[in-house]
């Protein structure tokens, strides 16, 4: 970007001084607002007082007043259609102002500190001048100070434009900055400056209602409860005497310069130690195993506890090995403040197995039952048949096998009772060997045969398939079955039973998942075909070969890309399936190098193949043909599902010209027999005239590929000698070229 500079006018003005009403603020602070019982804390103060306006400018005089340096600015009340916050005139850095844009105050006495307050607005980015706003990070406004008459400047703050559209920065807002300690001198200058702009017509902004206040250190601060007073001008610090309130107490601090006065109050509260909670764990099973756990808060910490009316204390709030009793827990903190809370421990009965019902097994099954009834103790109970090594929440144990069991019950407090019981065994019918025969191709000719022993005969044999009853038999034979899963059950005379599951297999019809398929290579490995009765593979084309035409899953190979029909048959079950295989060829394309005259347009045509799907050029074009007018390498790629084919062509554009020999020998020896152009190409029109030494036209040619063999228009040989030619042409780039010269016709023997 260019930077334009403009000589600015300096003028000295009367600095505007104004008296302001004296003000003060004071804040009372405590190290701890909550003080432990019998404890103390330190009070502190933080105050401030101002009474002088060191510099003020509202621009309502129509021009900058009281400045040491001012840019050429616009003073108005509605520049760029956005009025100031108070509706009055304001200063605007418009298109009369060039970089660096600066407003500098005269030296000010701010040796005791103070504040710099002002209102500022940036114009909106991209609006018309003089309302075009800053947008770059370097185009914002700095607030700076100087303590060496402007030789060096220190930045107090910088306001970035945030891209030029920040609604906060493009609205009028008030900003206040505390004068830094390093800037607190009797001759400090302040300036608002914009160091970088894109030009006078860009990056505009405005100021209004500037106020620089100076602190006057003539206040004193006093605590009213003990009359402690800080030295005049000292506005921050501790009261050296701690306070020790015995209850909720308020303390008042006063700040005054004998004319003006302000106060602040702080209230302190007392924190007493207290027992928040006692966890009571009652003794169990008649033992002294109870406990109390006390938790506390407040006070000064360093707690100790007693449960024997203060005779003995301990640092832990946990008391163990307690019996049934009422206990007074005493808490004492490190400041000797205390709290007392009462707790009671109560005992409970022991647990007892009052009744036990035992049901023995039947039919040789593990169906024994033990049912317990328990009284006493503390629920919830836990029950065990392994003498307490494992537990159950239920008093009923089912599906038990014959044997001796150690019965054990325990309550919530670990109290227990135990006993022993036995479940006796029984017998059950047992199925013998169960066999099945195959079903062939869904002909319902499968069968199941079984037998039984033990139990109480005679038996009834039953076959189910899922919930469906297939049939019953007294001898265990079940013919004429479909393939599938069956449950075989034997039931004896007393209703005891035994069951088993058996599968009637079949020789199923073939299963083939083959579907119409598109492939990128010329082979397909068949997968997923299942046939127990043989396979026969065939195709509609001799270009298809099978690795094994009777295998379940052969390898299919094609000689060339194309669409083929594949058929699979099963001679036994009558299965027949036909699907198509489409073998797609790899993509292919090519482009040729081209040389043309400058100004011509080269047509690059990529080789088109039917299997190609897309064409993409390094120019971004997506057609198979492009037009180019500049030299360079041009790359085309074509794709399909099988891959990518890429080729590159060099296109060279050169400056075209026409050239002729100066001698030729038309004697038929095959060497230099013709007068012709040595190079031609890219010509839109052409004319060449041959004249003799007397200026007579001998021949006229309009084809740039002409060949003059030294004859006239009638084909008669001309004599040796010097002839003159005039050639005119226009190239495809619309360039006119004219050449003329002499050519020597030599007839050598």
C-alpha cells in the first residue's frame, strides 16, 4: 500500500483547566471476614481521592483547543451519520488527515496519578471516504504518554480494529485508563495516534469528551473504632492493631480532606466449632463392637474429642469398641472453644434358623429344595449352603443335587447361625443310543430310532419339532421325517422323563449367492456356492474358461473384457442359476505433442475409449478435448472403476516465418530439384509470384506447399538464370509476412 504524508500545522493553544468537585472513595478490607471463636484478624484500607481536572476537551468550540499538536481534523456533530453520545460536536480524523494521525496534549502535572477518560469510535470498513474504517491489525489507535517532551512515547493501550466490522469498535464508547506510575510526572504529555493507514481516504476515526484527571494527595484515612490514622496521602495499608470480635461486629473507616468525607463499613462474623454429624454403629451379636464417628467444622481447627465428660481427649473423632450406652461427645478447638452433642448406641438380637423344609430329588433330577425360615438379628440376611464361603439373598435353594449341605445364615451385622442337612437321590429313565437317517432333497424320507433303560417301564417315546408334536411311539421308531432338529423324549410309568436333541440331516439343493457382477480384471473366484450333488458350470461364450467346470467354486477367466452369461446346474435336485459377469477394461487415453504458430489455438484431443468414465486436465477441464493457446505440458487423466490412465503432451508455440532457397537444380536427381518454401505451417492465406528479369510473371502459386520445377505455366522448361520471387502470406495469428528475393535456376548435366 502507498503512504502519503502531509505537512501539518502546529499551534499553541490555551490549555483548558477546570475545577471539579472533590471526591473520595474508600474501601474497608479484612484479612478474614469470618473470625474463629477467640481469634483475631487484620483490617486494611484501599482509598482514592481526586479533585483536579488536568485537561478537558469536548470539541464544542468548533476547533481543537489547548493542544500542543493537532492533526487537520473535522469538527461536527454528525460526521458519517453517527452522532456522539451527547449529541454535541466531536473530532473526526477524516480524509484531510494523513499518517501518522496524532492529537498531542501540552505537558500536564499528573505527578500523583489519575485517569485518562475519552470517547472514541472507528468508521466501518469499506464505507465511502471520509467514513472508511480501519481493518488491519496495525491500523488501530494508540494511547501513549511521554515524560521527555515527546522524544519517546510509551503505549498505555492499543485498540485493534478487529477486522473493521466489530460493532463495538464502530460505535461510540467511553474508555478510561489509569495513569501508570512511570507516567506520573509534572510534565507528562499524552497523545492519541494512528501510526499506520492505507492513505488519507482510508481508516478514519473520531474522539470526544476527553478528560484527564489528576489525583491530589491531601486526604487522611482513620479507623473510628481505635482512631488509628494513616499519614496524609497514604490511601492503602493495614491497621497495625488486630481486632478480636466476640460476636458479629462492624468496623467503620473514614476518609476526609477536612472538606470532603467518605466512609466504608466492614462486618466481621464469629465462627464457632460445631459437631456436624455423628455416625452411630450399634454393637452386634451381644458384643462391645459398636462405634461413633464424629465430623466437625468451624472454629479455629485443631480439634480434640472426648466421650468421658472431658477426662480424656483424642485428636480423632472416631471411638471404637463401644457397648450399649448414651454418650456425650465433647469437641474442643485450638482456641479452647467447644461444642457437645449426644449419641446413643443400641444392641440387637442374634440371628437364628427357626425352621428348615427339605424336599428330596425325584426322577433322578437335581431338583432338591432347601427352604429356610430365620428370626432375630438385623436384616438383611444372607444364606449359604457352603458354610459361608458363598452367599445368596434368597432363603430358598432350588435344583439341588443329592448330598450333604452345610446350612449357614448371617445378618447385616455379621451375626450367624448354622446347621447340616442331607438330600437323598432317586432314579430316572435314560434314553439309549438315538440315531437318525438323512432326508434326500426334501423327499421326507428321514427317520429317528431310539431306546431307553432304567426308570419304570413300559415307556412312551415322543418326538417334537419345536412346539409341534410330530408323533409318539412305543418302540422308539419314527419314519417319514423332514430334515431338521427334533427333541426325542422318553416318559416312564411315573412320569419321569429323559430328553435329547437330534438332527435329521438332508442332502439339500445347491445354494448359490452369485449375482450379476462387474469386475475390473478378467478373473472371478467363485465363492459361497454349496452343492452336495455336483455342479456343472457353462457360459454363452468360448472366451470364458473354468478352472474346473464341476467344482463348487471354480475360478472363472475371460480372454477379453465384455459381458458374459454364466450358468450353474445341479442334475440331481434340478437347480439352475444364470448370472452375468461384466469385465471392464482398464481406462486408456493418449494425447500428441503439438507445435503451432504463436496466435494459433491448439486442439488437444485425448484418445476416447468406451470404458473411460471421466477426463480431467491439469487445466481443470473435464472434456475429452481442450483448446490451448500457450506453450507448456498438458496432462490428461481418465478414470473408471478399474483405475487411472495418464498421458502428457508438449505444446510449443513459436514465431512463424517463411523461407526460400536462393538456388535450385531441377535435373531430376532427387536433390534440390524444386524451388519451394523451406518451412511453412499456420498460414491462413498465401501467394507467391515468380517473375523473370524483364518483370514478366512466370508462375503464380497460392498453395504454401507448392514446388516449382523450373517450367512456365505451359510446363515448358525455362532457361538457366536469375529469377525474382515475391511471397505474401497471413498467418493464423493474423500476422502479415512479405518476402522477396532472387533465386538462381541452374540446370546441371
